[in-house]
C-alpha cells in the first residue's frame, strides 16, 4: 500500500505542478486554479475513503480542512510571489504552514511537544513579522 501511495503522490504532484505551469503560461487566475486543484484533491480523498471503507473522525476531518486552507493560502502566496515578489517570503510562508497541523495535534490529540518544538512554534509569529511581505523587489536589492 505504501508503494501505491508513493506512486499516486508522485503522479498527482506532477499534475499539480503542470496545472500551475499551464496557468501561468496562459495568464489564468491563480486563485481559481488553486481552488480547483484542492477540490480535485478532496474528491480523490473522498473516493479513497468510500472505496476502502475507511472511517474518519470529526477531529481528523477538521484538522484536514484547516490544513487544506493553510496549504491553499501558502501555495497561492508562493505562486503570487513567484510572479511579482520576493520568493524567499513564499518559501517561508509554505514552511510555516505546517505550524497549524502541529498545533492542532497538540490540542486535539494531547501530543506533548519537546522544548525544541515549543520554541519553534513560538517563533512562527516572529518569523511572519520578520518576513515583512509589504516590501517589494526594489527594496530587497
């Protein structure tokens, strides 16, 4: 089953990247392309759950929904900055997008983070402030 997941992930991530490449080439609205990619991902996930008969808890569904929104914003920011802004900001935002699921696992499942992880979570707001996404390309040179 792990190999199937790896193969599907590779194929779907490649399709995902091609969708964005085509969207940029044809000057499409990235918000709508991004939305359809995540709608497609949701349909594939739901089809998997129905086909395999897997159960899903409400907490996991909420966490997945929140993570999906977080990733939607992160990828949209990434591709917007690839066109117009500083790419380092986008990479930082995408890197920080994992903070939401980590914080949620602490709250929902009582996970006990290490001191190192607690420091990392505490530094997320500081990193966002230091990114200063209002600065343009001209100011960063």
